């Protein structure tokens, strides 16, 4: 009988979870030492509860998924802060609900709230650097082989080569088409055998993982190969081509006992759509209450400084292409809403003096929170374009109208990544659509919160706003 390999490599998720638990619990206990008049058992219970809740919330904010290649400041730090704030606020809610707040020192709780995320971030950065250093010198690495000398396989190998801290060492390529192994490879990679050699290596557990990268023309042959590999003891993974990549982002249904893939369909389940609507209503109401005095001041200034209405209404396409009237503070001397609409440009003579300030600071978008409450828009989603622009770009960019499978938003993933403002070239609109589709495929409540926070920080110094 073949020997089964036991994977003894250390899980970074396990290390992170242990470290986070020690920090959350340890900071609270240390802080409690300065308030001995309070019940230490209560602090222990709160600490353990927070540790468990932090780990649970972390599953949804994805702070324990693979961090390789993720930007630390723009991604992990925000996720950690959101996870901790959610944990702390829920815990405070429980403490007040069960009427035990008198058992906790206000100083201790505030110290816990502020110090914990700072230490979590510092600890994560230090562990990330340590694990990356270990992987660079070959400790805790995984040795993999790639089956298929194809464009997607070579691109994958080159990406791993550029990221030595990913923890993968490439043994080489198996050639699935040429038994003599003469297919050309980049100089840094070697061909280590043909298909038969790869199957044998998989059965013997020679590599930690094998990645299949077949040609699009080899689909029928690939099914036979996958069947043969089912007898192996090696984890087998597939590097998708463009067609498979499209299918990956589809939803699975079962209709009349038949499996169905929804290639172009609503990306949100009924449950997720409900959660997103609750998010829109709660956050939208909160923001409107906070900015109501500011909106009144802006409306008064617009009315006093230029003739015309305070609000500008323009027809846009919403969910599934349905038309609605988007609301903005008027920033121009014209109110275009026809078949030919000229985008605002830098130093546009149509923009009023107060309008230039409103557009620069995005304050002209505030009335769109009314659209959110009406249900026409979401706080986060693909930005709605004028109907005239949709008719133009749907003919130039394949899949352009798929962005309407989700409600349009006041802000979006494209905007926080710099693709905001005038789209004076086709490339700019293509990049905006790419980010819109990425958002639709990746949607989560955590991603929405991250985009809202980043938008708040970036709004006042966005060079693309005019």
C-alpha cells in the first residue's frame, strides 16, 4: 500500500488566530489590573467572549484567508479595524443589555477599544514579515508542479516567482502535449516530464500540489486526465482559462433536479440583497440626519448665486436597466438630460463657482442618499452613467451592460481605486467597468464597509474630481 504523506506545514491562519486571541484577552486583563475594585471574572468572561466573536466575525471579513499578494495598509489593516469595531460594539451592546456595565471600568473599556486594534495590526505586520522571511529561505514552503505548458500556466509560475514569500517553490512543468518535452519554456523554468510522468508523480505523492493548466482545446482530454488523477494522493488544482474563469463567478441552481449555472444573472441571493438593503437604509438615514444642516446651507448658496433649480435631475439606468431620476445639487449653468450629453471636463466653463467646490468635494452627490432611501440606488455599487453614455459604451465595451445586474451606487470599487471623473478615453471606461464587475463578483458586507471608509478618506483630495 502507498504511503500517505502527512502535511506537517504550519498553518498561518492557526498562528494568526492564536496571536489575536492572546492580544485581545491579554490587553483586557492587563488593563483590569489598574481597576482592582472591579470583578476580574467579568473581565475574563468579556475577554474570552470577544476572542470568540472576533474569530467568528473574521470569517466574514476574511482576515484569516491567505494574505499573499494582498496590500497590507489598504486591505488587511481596514479589515482588522472593521472586525474589531464590530466585535467591540456587539460586546458593549450585550453588556448594557444584561445590565452589567457597572462591573466594568470605563477607562479599561476605552483603553481596550483603542490599544487592541493597534497591537493587532502591529502583530499581524510582524508575523507577516516573519513568515515571509521564513518562506524566502525555504522554510514552511510547498513544492508544486504545473501540468501544461500554456499561457495561463506560465503566467501563474511567473507570478509566484515574483512573490517568493507566497511559500511556493516550482519544481517544473509537465508537458501534456509533447511526450518528448520539447515545448519551449522561459529560461527560469524546466520541463520535468510528460503526462505519464505527471500521473505517476501524483500517485506517489512526489509534490505537495499539482496545478493543471490545460489548453482550451483540450477540454475533453482534460476530463480523462482528471479521472486518472482521482486515484492519486496529491492535491490537484486547476488554473482556469478565460472560459472557466467566467464559469467560476457564476451561481449554481437546481431546477427540476437539473443543475443549472447562471452565467449572467443577479449576483446577490435574496438573503444578501436583503442584507445590502438594510445596510443602505441604516447608513443612508444616519448620513442624511448628520448632513441635513449642511444640505440646507448648500441649497441656499446655490439658489442665491446662480439662476436655476437647486437640484439637478438626470435620467440614469438602474437595476436591470430600469430608468430613474438621479438627484444631485446643481453645479452647472445647464441641466442636460437628452440624447447628447457632454461630460464635465477640467476648467469647464459651464461649472459655477460653488459648483466647482461641490464637485471637488463630492458634496453635489449628497441628494443621492434620497435615491438610496427610495430604493433606486445603493450606497456602494457601480456608478450610474447617463443614458446617452450607456448607449455609446455598450457598443464599444463587451459586457458593459452587465454592470446593471446590481443597483448603482453613490461610490464604488472603481472610484476608490482612482477611476473617477471624466472618462475621456475608452481605456478609462474599460478600467471602470473592470472594477465594477470585480465588485459585483466579490460583493460582501465587509467590502462595502471598506469602500465607504476609503471614500470618506479620499473624497477631499481626489485629483480626478472636477
